[in-house]
C-alpha cells in the first residue's frame, strides 16, 4: 500500500478496507527509518491512524492542517510524498523533523514549540473568511500542549466564530513526561456517551430547519447548562466556553474518526474532536517507555537499545547530581520543570525530595512567575528549562523576577547549538535576552566541574542568576584551572600579550584549540574563560588593555546583544585603541544538522576562528 503513496491526496485512491494495512506499513517504515537516523518516534507511532483519517476527509494543500509542536507529523510527511526524505531525516541539508513550509505546500505552519496551533489555525480561519475563500482548517493539539496558557487564549477567542474551525485534541495522557495538573485529570475523567453525541447532532440539525426560530433555539440550548448534560459529560469545560465538543473517539479506529471528522466539518463554529491515542503504539519498547522514545538516537529494533555509546556524563547529568547534593545541604532548595523532568535532569531530585520538585506542565511563563512567588515565600527555586523554551517567559523573567530582585536560579539547558531539531530548538538567543535584564547575573561554565561550582555559587548568591550550559557530554578538559568563583570575575587561563581570546562557556573547548594553534605559530595569546557574561569583568578588560591590541570574543549565541557586543561597547567607550573582534552567530536561524558541522558552517570551528583572526590582523 505504501508504494501507492507518492504525492498529496494519493490516499484518496486507497480503498478503506486497505487502510489498516497501510497503517501497519507506515508504522514499520517509521520504526525502520528512525532506528537508523534517530528522531521522534513514540509521538509519531501514536498518530498514524489519526493522520490517515484526517488526510482521507481533507483535500491538501487546499485544506490546512496545523500541527502543534510538529514532532508528530512524520505520517503527514509520508502521505504528502516525502517518504524518500526519511533517508536524511534531521541531517544537514536533509528533511526536517518538523513541518516546514519550504518543504511542502501541505505544511501550513513552521512548528517546533507547543500550544500555538489553535492561534495559528484561528488566523487561517479569519483570513479565509475575510477573503471569501472556502477551505477547511484543522489544528491538531496534544493534551500536553493544552496545559500551555496560549492555547486557552486562542480557545477563548475562537469561541466567537460563526464559521467552521476544527480542533483535534490528541489525548495520549503524555507530553514528553507524563501529564500533570487539572487539565490532565479533567481529560482522564471525560467520557461522552455515544448516544448523547449522536442525539446532540441530530437534534441540532432538526431544530435548525425550523424557520426563523430554529437557529435561536439551538443557540439558547448551547448556552443552557443542562443538568442532564452535566451528568453525561463531567465538567463540560469546552461546551461552556462556547465550543462544540465531539468525542472521545478511539484514535486507532479510522472509520469512527472519519465519521466524526465529517460531522465536525458540518458544524458552523469551532468544534473540538477529542481523540484518544496511545503513544508508541505498534512498537513495544516505545509503547512501554514513551518518554525514552520521544526523541531518540539510532537504536536496535529488536531490543530498543540506543546504538550511540555515551562518552561520559552530560552537562544535564552534572546538573542533576549537583542539584541532589545541594538539596541535601539546603532544605530550602526546590526544583521547577515544565514537563521535562527527565530532559532537564530533575528526575533524581524528585526521587530524593519528592515534595520539593514541581512539574507545572508545558507552561514556561507560569513556571517563572510561580518561582517568583516561591522566592518571596522564602525558598530558593531552580527553574530548569531548555534555552529555546525559556524564550517564552522573557516577560515574566523581566518583570516578575528581575524587577523585584528575587533569588530565582535559571538552569538553562541546551544553550547554543543543539543540532538535529533545528531552528526552533537551537538555544542561540539566551545571552541576548538575559543580559538586557536589569539585576540578572549570567554565567556560563567552561566544563562540567565549573557547572557544579556555578550552581553552588548561585544558591548562595542574591538576586536572579542564570547559568547557561550546552547539550551533550560535559567537557572534562582544563580542570587544572579551578580558581574560586568570585562575583563578576573571569578566569585567566593563560597570560600572554597582544591578542586575548575571551571565550564563553561551551566555546572554551574550541578556543583551547585556537590558542594551541596560535602558539604553534609563535604567538603568545592570553586565554580568558569569561565565566560571567553579566556583569562584565571590566577590571580585567582595563588591565588587558594595557598590553593587548586585539580582543577576540567567542560565543555560541547570536551577535546582536551578545557578549562580544557588550565587550566591544565597553572598549569603544573606555579603550578605543584596542580593537575587538566578536565571533558569534550572525543574526540568523540555524538549520538542523550535526553540531560540529553546523559550527564549521557558521564560522565557529577552531579553523574558522583562526582564519578570522588572521584575516583581521592582515586588514589592520
């Protein structure tokens, strides 16, 4: 069956009786492909039938499917003629693991972050109606993403619609970790009798045929909080918001879903179709351990074991161990995660101190303001969030934490390049948005040992502190340099002359290679581990200005607002005779690929930095 799918809408040529075979073939294709390339497996295995059902009742690309987050769109990519692209999935120059408008007209929204699909879909609907066009819009959102406040802002706005807008709630009781909170409990309890669902649709159709008064009666009924309805559907949250609710339906029964989707297409207004799916379905290791197979590297299909060999503890591992150690020493230390206990390394902290770990779900803004309240209440909160996701809480960091000078610690994982997940996940902006915030202290460790020291320093400090560290194995080099942490003070690794390299965090390992090459050429550079991006160590800059002609700053962050620009601004004001060469990511979004390859592509590899220094010196 899969051989018959080569372009959009080829699914319409498949007989309904053959859909189960097609679903099985797609699952096998996904397992075999992702086992070789890595990728998001469990979420994609859970939505095979759901995607088939949607594609069967829609006409793409005229109709629009907006995928929330987008890591579950692999079947969608297959059905739109991109199965050959899976050979290079998430590799540089290859197919993205997320929807990409530049890949296909059937991808309607570049995704990667959660809780925005209803907003984007609603935008499509309003544009469609404004321009007098006629197409279907379907937003697919998971129950995990439904914990994000943005989803409710959009639902509130969508309730005013008088034209069709379909929202598919993919309920698998998971985000990356198991879901938490009131919405999870509500969805777990929500069960609609099929008799009620059918009756509601039939009564609505019949009443609307009554001349003049039919529509008004239907509207009145929708506003009525019927005691019978409340008994049948606990809570009635969506209906009470003004949204038609259909379901729940078995997300692996394609005929039932297609029937319900066709019913949803006839609703004149916003409609939620509640679909129950099983994350990891069809592959036992992913079904039993969906969190481990949310995003996976290459693995052995028979055992489910990862093929990559761990080279040593990751920065996340180091953070995890340090949190447990400091938690034992300080009973006021608490951890906060936004549905990422495993990803951020806080699972061990929860095991040691179950009452001191707070998982707020996919709700980064709430996480930060919640931390502000905790700090005011007398405890020391550590908010552990990936760099890219923390962008969502800039306002809360600025106003709720920094303005009040609260002692909140931000453990910012996946800072800098992250690789295969691409533009939406690269953590290339945090230094820029963190350093603009008054009262914020910003640190970046050169290796795993320094991350431990920085976390300990932050716990005993005052005011907001941010520590940004990269994805991957923690660097073990330069451990002979272990000077005490002093507020706002950098660490001079080698003292030389003329040229000074000032490195930030993850780039210290690369700059160590650059220094060695410069020494091989007979030069004697000064090598500085910045440690603090904010505040700047202006005392050291003043000292180095006496016998250096060139400062080279190196950071894995965009150039605008980064460390290099801050150093350049200070030197221009105080020591204009010293030239500054900021080496950073030019202001752009960085595509997916291997981190080492991406660094070479954007000028952050050791040879690139050497070339940049040589070219700059020649110009001088």
